């Protein structure tokens, strides 16, 4: 019997990239987000992803601000001037595909630092109405990219009592259908629990793998499908800066090489998948110390 996550399970290891409106440069002054999208060094970034040995890559679209690194008229119709002219996601997918690296998207519909988006969508006053806007935007993204996008990781879907239970606004079967509108084989996860102890059945028969957000390397699967909602087990941990490079300095690995290797090997042995979250500079490249660890791991995982 086949499962949407078969390729994900076989891949076993990949990267998760938080590159956002808050990302700081390695050198010089911080740029406006859309200028940073225009100047993003895709040559260096793609070469680093390939060198890491990652079999898949997640990258943020909207995060704290509802701003997207690609054109999307459907969002600009809701809140003007929230999308880039350059199609960074389309270019990235095209550049990764020849290397067999699958691209997946992070999306957060909350817009916690974007009052224009929250007011326009009724985030605080009309939760179900706000959800409709999230469906509209994500379906437009899915249809725009089609089979170039292989999966989604949807943030801030928290069940009660976490963060006020803001996930109660969503119809998850409908949300998942929007996410798969352009590619029915896209794999989908909703972040129901954050870094709280996992265990949730909101996504039964809807999501394909668990969000698996971790603060440390201390959770392991017992078998492939013992993720939340009996889904593919997946773990995601910040491995250098705290998710985003938003403080000055050089991102450096939190753990020594052998500790990371042992953890990832145990996950894979038990049928799970792991994503190493690294926080690139605004210029679009991963720090040298982190790349040293990733290339060391590459041939051993």
C-alpha cells in the first residue's frame, strides 16, 4: 500500500529554512524585505543546500508578517504591496529539481506583526472569516506552483489550551484541500501543538505527517506512523539561531557533530524523518560553521 509520505520517509533528512522579514545580513545594513528578495543570492544558497545532502527543503513564505517572496495578486487584492516582484519560490524550485531535492512551503496565516493583514481579514473579530482568507491565499499559491511544491507546513493551528486555541477557527479538511489544489500529492502538516508534548487527533485522515516542532534533541519515534493523528513521524528542531537569524553574530551549531548524527540515525532507524532548521543571513546564505557541520553529516547519515 502506498502513502503520500513514502518519498518523505525514504528521504529521511532535510533542511528547514526560516528566512523572513526579520532576517539580518551577515554584512552591512538590513535591507527592506522586498529588496532582500530581489538580491537573494540563489546561486550560493542552492549550492549550499545541495552540499548539505538534504533530500528536501522547507522554506518560509509568510511568517510574522504576511509578506510573500513572490508575486500573488490574490494577496495584494486583500492587502496591497505585500508581495515581491521576483518569483523566488519558482526560481528555487526550478533550481533544486535537477538535484532531486523537493521543495515544501511554510505558511503562517496569523500575521502577528502585520496589523494591516489582521485588520483586513478580521483576525481578532471574525475568526472564521479570517480562515476564509487563509484558504483563499493558500489555494492561490498551490495553484500557482502546482507540482513544483511537494508539501506544506502550516503554523499557528494551536489546539486548546495552547495560545488560546487559535486553531479552532479552521476547517482542516477544507484547508488541506486548498493546500492540495495544485498538487493532490502534496503532503500536509498543521502545527497543532508547537513544542508542547505532542499528541493530537485533530488531523486524522487529513494531514500526512506531524509538525513535530522541537526545542531539543530528545524525542524519538517508536515506528513510522506514530506521529500525531497516526501520521508519518517528523521532527523539526532549531539547530543554530532560535529559528530566525534576527540577532547580530554568526549562527553556530547548538550541538556537536556526533550528537546530531546519533539522533538523526535513531530517527531514521525507527521510521521517522528529521529536518535541521538553519537560519540563513538576509543575503541568502548559510553560515560557514553550520555548513561545516552539514557537510560533515552528509556522508554519514
